[in-house]
């Protein structure tokens, strides 16, 4: 038996009718993991600054002439994490609605 045949046998034993179904489920699991990861990052910043992103951004930009590079970097990371949550949630929703098996 070669590696491809072994892989197919494993998929069948685990209840997958096709490799595409396995890929679909794997992609969904990755998406859910990424959502958790980026939501945890958003929660970290929310707890660190004891406010939501919009309030933090407004507070940070009110202080003219006083640059705080660490807070600016945190803002960028927080914004990225929030956008990533949205992107991964959209992918997960697409995968859930297009379930192939």
C-alpha cells in the first residue's frame, strides 16, 4: 500500500467520503482556532487599557504632540486583530453554509 492509499483509508475510517470533505473540515477548524486567537488578543488589549478599541483610539488621538509609540503599536495590533476576527468569522460562516457532507 502506498502513502496515498493509506491516507484514503484513514479518511474513510474517520468518516470522510472524500478528501475535499476532510479539507473542508480542516479549514473550518483552522478558522475557528484563528477566531479564538484574535478574539483573545482583542480581549487582552481591552483588559490592558480598560476600554474598547474605539474609545482607546479616540483617547490616544486626543493627545496632540505627545506620541506614545507603544500605545500606537498596540492600537495597530488591536485593529489588526479585530479585522482578522471579522475576516476569519466570514470564512467560517462560508464554510458552515457550504458544508459538503
